[in-house]
């Protein structure tokens, strides 16, 4: 992040305390200084002094709160300033998207551009994305929201430290360095723009806004595998409510787990990967649906399957069956007992989940209970929301940089 401000004059302890106070406010909207002190173990004086700085830096706001069962004057609560936010941008195989997430976690702006990006050079795509980001910044500014940082998420393996897309086979990208392009998405933001993997971002969104955050399901979905179905099949592994990305950030790549040793060749160059059975193109081709430049193939597949067309039904069921093979092995290997499906697996839920369930019962009986196979409710914005929220959290962790 080349545009990052030079380190401030605050010490390490103070930095940690600032992050602690901000995390407390994010976790508990409307919390008071006294509650923050009690929960963090910091003194009231030290919380008050940090809060004064955060108010001055525009990162938090005061709000009046009345607690249940308390009489008298309303107290003063604290919230993250909704007039601050982060940008997310997404490059996918068949669309580009940008979104703005405010500090409260609300997606206040979202734009998608359908486009076939397979084989497109970064120099074809980035200018389009920069124009979309400019529109998002303008809209946010008109709504009074200042964007402090952002994240670009892509369907491939990334090196976050060096801003390099190492391999995005479905885009045709290998070793694409974006250090010069990333800042153009958000030229004046103090925290710059980082890079992430699309499936990891969507898994984080599921953790922060989906099943992992829902009181009714959060216990069951503290450890889960998120599987995103797009042209490729991506995955993100969440262990103990944290993304487990592995030493280089590449763990959870379930799309390239081998499910059939003699299976067809995959975009990654290997043979018999899950993606070669459960990716969109694999399903269309097994269903006898030819590629065209419109995006009508999914609608056609759904229509055929609905009408009971044998090839279409068996193509989707085959995808579900191999999904089950991959999940069964992963569940054993990583001690996972829950799965969340995203992308086209949501659209195909009615056909694919029974096939997946049968496959799980056959290959890993009893391992993943009924009710622990869920579909994401976040829709097409999952990766955007996860990327933007990751950026918000990074900003909150480094917020001492903004303290005067
Ligand atoms: Zn593969």
C-alpha cells in the first residue's frame, strides 16, 4: 500500500488500544465509554482519551442511547461513523462490479457490468473498472461518505504482499502485477487498495453477514467450507470464525481438488478437478448447451431441468455428486462439519443439494448433519461485501494513522 501515511507518533500499546476500542464499537453499536472500559480492561480515562481522538478524526460518532430498564437521561453511545466507508471492486469471468460499504456494514452503492473477460488483458479491464470506481466515489461523496480504502477481488490466486495475481486460469492471467493499477481505483484514499481472492472474500462475507453472523446458525457455522460456483469453482475455509487461508493464502481451493483421476482436463492444467465437473461451463457442456456470448445459458439450463430434460438434470446431478465427493474428503481432512454454497449452486439449489446430500451420505456418512448444508443468502454481492468489509477492518486496525 504505497499511499499509506507515514507511521504516526503513537506507540505500539496505544495502537493496540485504539484498535481494541474501535473493534468494541464495531461489535456493539451504541456502546458507551464505560462499557468499552469494562470489556477491554482499559481504564475509563484511557478509553475517553482514545474516543476523543477518534471523534476528532471522524472515525466514530456519538449517539444518544436509552438502555432497557434504565431510567433518567439517555446516555451517550458510540457508533462507527457511517459517513466513512470502503470501496470494493470485483473482476469476474463474466462481469465487473464495484460497491461501497459504509462503516456500519451497509452496501450503499453497487454497480455491475456484464462483460466477457476471459482472455482480456488487464489493460482492457482496468480502465473500465477505474471508471466504475470513479462513479462509486462520486455517488458516495454526494451521499456524504468518504472512502478511506478499498479492495480488488479476483477469481484467482493472489500474492497480497506484492499485489500480484499469480494465476487466474479462467481469465487467462498469470503473474499479473497490479501495483500501479490498484491506487488508480481510489487515488486519494489514505489506506490504498489491496488485492484478494474472490472465494475468500465471499467466505468472509458469509462469516460476517451470512450464516456465520446469524444468531440462529452462527454456532453451527463457526467452522465451514464456502464453495462458490462461477465459471470456476472457488473455495474459502473458515475455522473458528477466522478465514484459514494457509501460509500463502491459497488454502481452501476446493475447485482443484481431484474428484476423478481419469476426469477431463481442467483450466488449471490438471485432470479431474471438481471444477471440470461443477463449474458453469462443465455443467452446460454436459447438458448439451452450447456456449454463446449472451448470458442466457443459465436460464436455458434451468428451463430444461425444470422440464425434466434428462441431459440437463443429469448434468446438474453429476455436479452435485462430485461436489459431495470433494466436500466429503475436505470435511474429513479439515474437520469441517458445515458447508455454504454460493454462486450458481444457489440458483441450482433444488437439484444440486439433494445430489450433494446423497453423495455426502455415501462418502462421509454422518459427518455433515442435516441443516449444515446451506446456501448463501448474500447473492451476487457476496464477494464485494466481503472485500469491502475486510478493507474496513484493516482501516480500523490501522486507524491510529489517522489520529492527529
Ligand atoms: Zn483444476
